[in-house]
C-alpha cells in the first residue's frame, strides 16, 4: 500500500496504440492513472 507522497513503483503497460510504455517515461510530469476492472474494458 502506498501512502501520500510515496514514490510510485515503476511499471509497464500497453498504451492505446498497443506499444509498451512505463511510468518512468513520465518522470517529472504529473500523471493521473485510472484503473478499471477488466470486465469493463472489453478485453
């Protein structure tokens, strides 16, 4: 469990074009992440 102001661990996911991207790619930028249950993503 992360607490406020903790550094998020790096992870990699596929972007909307199917290419891998990682959280570290956005270092120094503000990032908002949305996580949805797989059942609601059509996948």
